[in-house]
C-alpha cells in the first residue's frame, strides 16, 4: 500500500493549483483518470486551427494569481482582449451585452414594450407567483427585476437553452456575481450615455479577458511547470475511498492518505466514498461543443455572440479568429442539452451549419476542419435545497480528510480564477502556511 500526505484527485486547474500551492517539499500525489492533464482546459490543434474544449477565457480580478501564471509562461504569449460581444435576435437584430442595459438598441416597438414592462415589473412578478412560480426561483427574480418584456425576449430563452432546464428550477442566485445585476437606474443611465454618444463600457464581469496564443492549455502548462512529473499519474482513476481508514483505491493501487483533495463532481465523489445521498438534489446539463474551421475569414466583429432564438440549435457562437486575428474563420459552437439527452454528433452538424447560415455567420465559406466534444457535466443547476445539501456533505467529507473543491466539487457556478483561489485558501488552511505566489519558477516538490 502506498502512502502520501496529500492525494490530489484530478489534474485540472483546481488539482494542479493545489499541488502548486502546497509548501515546498510537501508529500503529494496527483491521480488523473484521463490520459492528459488539463480537465476541461485542454486544447486541440488540428489543421492549423487552435481550439479549446470550449471557450475558456480568463477574467482575472486578482493580479497575484495572473502574475503567478504569467511567470511560468513564455513572455508575449498572452493576448489582452477588450471583449466585443453581442446578442443576435431573430437572426437580424444586434444588441450589445448585457441585454437589459441596451434595450434602446432594439427596434422601436420592442424597446417601448420592454420599457412598459420594466415599469410594471411588480405586476409581472405577481402574475408569476399566481402561476405557481416559486418566489425564490431565478425566473421570479428576473420578472421582479426587469419585467416580462426583457425576460421573454432574451433572459429566459437564452438561459433555458444554456441550462437545458426551466428557470423556475434554478435558485435566484444561481449565477452569483456572473449575472449582470442592473437595476432600473443603471438601465436609464445607459440610455443617457447612448443619447450623448458615449459608450457604456459595462460588458459585465468579463469586459476584459486574457487568452494565450496556444489556447487554454498554456495555463495548464504553467501550473505543471513547477511540479515533479513523477508525482502526476495519468490514466489512473479513483475507484473507492474508505473514509474511516483514509484509504483510496485506484485502478492501479491502494493509497493511504492524510488529506484527499478532489475536483471530481461532488455526486461522483460521494458515490466513490460509498455515501447514500439524495440524487434528486443534483442535476446538471451537458454541452455539446463543435469547433469549426473554415477556408476563409468571416466578419471581424465579435469575440462571441449570444443566440436566444429557440429555433437555432446553439446558444452561443465564439470566434477564435477574431481573438487571434487569423485569416480563416474559426468558431466554437455550444449546444445545451439535458443530462440524459442522446448526442448524435454527425447528425447535428448539418443543423449547426444551416443555423450558422441563417444567422449570417457563414456565407460562402467552406468547412475545412471540425472537432467536437461533450462536456458532462457542464453547468450545474443551483438550487437552495441543493446548496444546503452540498455544504452538509462537503463538511462531512472534510471531517474525514476529504476536501471537495472546484466548480464541480463545490457544485456551483464559478470562474477558473475562483478555482485557483479556492485551492490557495485550502492549502493555507491545511498546512498553516501561505503560498508565496511570487516565488520563481523551477521549484520541484
């Protein structure tokens, strides 16, 4: 039986960050079920195109985290991008993001209808309650804040396509700080700026982002830079955990641990640990991603576009070529699906291409290369009851030295930077030492 102080399950951003932030000389082992590190931050290079598993753009709010990663990357490899994004309605009308602040860009009749419903938003909230919509749901929050016009034109159809579930099933704070919380004064201030010819400048939490020339995998490589490759074990899946004995069984061995840090989805970890839990409290969607490369450039306008129209199969289109400034159109396409939905990649591709033509994204360009991946889970469905159960189980696991972290380990909606910060806080709590983020590259633990 092997033994280690810290057994880290998952070689994605959360797991690799945990290994990085442990004090130098710490006894750790990383096990990863996949044959490659990176988790959902893998990058595909194919026929001259650079694609991620999906659009993973980094929005840093903490300079020390960004500096830590940049110090472990070749200089000049990261693009600093001021986001350009828009919403495409009915395949014709463009509205800047966030929609609720830019309704003045709608056709006049739609603009007036949204203004009318914004004024009478209390009535929309009351009507929703009378229809049985729970007051603490995401849908009720939207009606009460923005009225029916704004909600039904964008916020509801788009997010229901993304999450593949009714918004009445999500908690009012399901998106946390990532949802633009514009109030009525914010909306009218934007009208004033628009009338004065000023740019609003508020593109949400991700108005600026960073993206490496080589794709998101470059951030993974930055985290690998300081780690001892002999301590990272790929193609090794965690099978079971004996909480009382603190023994993990993988596809290769048994490992006794003092602490196990897992970024696996929490329901998966609970099953591996032999815990009986209420599976009905844990739901999610999956996302089918197409990466599409074309022979020629398209419009040099957006970095990504939101598609709320229910007659279009995808909810978002991203443009790698407009970030990299390349001469061939390179897209990622995201389709939200129920967790139990069957996926037929070959059969869905023609529908995707047809809808891209209907949106005017593809005109006479020819598809020259493509790749697909299914992210499962992709977005978890955050509910109040579910979050209470999450906290209870995470505390129970922690009492036995098992720490569940990351977007899926915490069963939440968060950024990749949030994952790194969580890993940093956990290692401080476990070791009593704060990681020195400014330490030079080249440390091997």
